[in-house]
C-alpha cells in the first residue's frame, strides 16, 4: 500500500490561525530575501530567537508593535506581512455543457475537446487543464501527443485502445490511465464509439 502524506480532507484551522501562518510565511520569505538568519534578525530587533521562530512557524500572534519593528528591520511596509492572507484563491465553476470547446494541435474532425476550467498563475505552482474529450464515429486516427507534465485519463463511455510509448492499453468505462505525458500518447484504435473520457493534465508553472 502506498502511503500518501497529503490529506485532501484536512480541515484548516481558525481564521486567526490562518492569519498567523500567513504572517509567518511572509516574515520568513522577507528574512531570506535579505539573506539574514533568525539570529541576525533577533540582534537587529531585540526580539528573541525563540519568539521569531514561533512567529515564522505561525505558532503565535505577534502584536502590531512587533510587526512594525520587523517591518522596519526588513525595510518592508507593515501591510506586506498580510499579503498572503489577503491573496484571492481562484475557483472555476463550469455548468454542464458549458465547457470551452477548443482546437488542440494534432486533432482531427470528430475529436471534440472541451476545457472544463482553467486557473492560470496560482499559489500552488501547478497548472491543471481538465478536458472532456469526445470521439465520434467521424473520428479518424491521428498522430500521438507529447507534452510536459502528468496526465490522467478516466474513461466514461465507449472503448479505445490507448497508446503510451510502445504499449497499448485497453480503456473501458471506469478505467484510468495515469502517465508521464512527455512520452508519445493518444488513442490508437477507436473500438466502440462514441467514446468519452476525462483528460486531466498537470504541469509546473513556468
């Protein structure tokens, strides 16, 4: 059994705790930008190393006076410590049938790609492109794709034999294929049409 460290159902702490973590994260980032150690910052501000560590780890709620002292020492505005807390988190809701139909390089007639949502630059450092792909009886064969990132395919309807590298995988409703997308990949044989599957591509922000 594979043990995963990320808990997708983790409940975040109170609003106050989230603010403390955001302040601590910004403080650490500004300190590192100045190439200062915690000890260096402690000497400059007369705030103990222990207290600075607690602030950076989000374990205490610093007073405005303390934050102003730190802001002066790091030559940043006081409000800079709250930037991470105030930053907007994006969400995209796409009602059924309202995905954006796009043309993807290498596609042929009868290959329909619906982009179900898109978030550009974000705090995770990852771009995710979820597609609903529909292959109809008019589809013909096409050259395989190659691109950066990781791709997940989940088969919804129909049947295709899907190539990844030199291996062919039969995909039937409920099947999943998870793979590194820099290898040549794509439908090899359209076995039962129409075929529908989800394709979720993840790659690092440039």
